[in-house]
C-alpha cells in the first residue's frame, strides 16, 4: 500500500469542515476524525452526528480515531455509519477482540490505538483481528503537541511483530508528525501518518500533505523493514 497520509481535522476550522476536507481531497489518502468524550481524554470534540455529516460530503474515506470510554458500546455505530476505518483505544476497551470483530462485521477496518506508555507486546496475539495499530506519539487529547521520540522504539517493535506474523496490518502514528519527524516514523516502521497542525496550520494544506508524503517516501526507501 505504501505511504498513506491522513490529515486530522482537529486542526481544521470546525465551521468549515467540508471545505477544509475538500482542500486535501486530491492529495491525502484519508481524513482523520478525532472523537473525544472528555472522559478518556480531557477534551471534547465531536461525535456520531458530525461524523455522519462528514461522511455525506467527504471525498476521502474517513479514519475515525475514538478517544472515548466504553468503545465496546459506541464504536460499532461509526462503522455502521460508513467510516472506512474505526480505531478504538485498547486502554478503554473491555473486550477488544469482540469489538474488532464487530467493526469488521460492520464493514470497517479495525484499528487499535495505544497511548505512548502502553506496551504493544501484550497484544501480539490480537494482531490477526486487526487491520491497523495506531501508536500515539503524543498523549492523546490535543493537537499541536511536541512529538515523543521515546515512542519510536515501540513503532519499530510493532513493525517487527507485524513482519514476524506476516500480517497485513498498517502501523499508524499520530501526534506531532510534521516534516521534521515523519522521516523518523517511517524509518522506524510506520506507514500511515496522521498530521493535524502540520497540514491545517500551513498556508497550503494540500502542499503540506504532498511534502509530508515526499518526506515519508524518501525515508521509507531505505527503511529496515521494507524488503
Ligand atoms: C491528538 C489527536 C491527533 C491530533 C494530532 O490526540 O489524536 O489526531 O489531531 O495533531 P498534531 O498533528 O497537531 O499533533
Ligand atoms: Zn487522532
């Protein structure tokens, strides 16, 4: 599949979401939608009704990142609404295997997210149930935070697990990904890159997406995990 860029609308203008999504519609692979419930994270964004409206007009498939408690209860509705990818946090899930199966049964790719301090090794046996692992490279909750380099060894280990198991799973990074940090993520093993402020904080959002893709592709060419 190669490098994929998923701009996060957390840094877009919430009163102009369809325009801001259309602005990257020719250049991005996904639109990343951050759902926050003010319980799992100390911030509140948007929920299912807004996602349903985005789905009606978005030229890009929707990559839902649910930073919410009890995703077992709430996440399947995002898949049923038509989100092409739905990612829940493993720290919040009660039955992650059952939930991942429910997401796939509803037609979505199933993603599992880990906060920076959550180890990936305990979940090696869950990989066949998943389509994507999201490794947070900031503490979830806010855009514009500084990238946490300490997560890079985990990105590497996650990619190694995916390779060892010959799984067809994407490794996504989210948080502080910009033109400076994206190469390190790609080298370590990421192939799906979320960027909020680096895209919507730029004067030319589409140009920023292209620049991120170029930097990621360059770093991927010589990465250890690409054979
Ligand atoms: C943060 C969100 C991110 C956020 C990233 O918890 O999950 O998707 O938009 O923003 P930047 O790219 O600005 O760090
Ligand atoms: Zn996110």
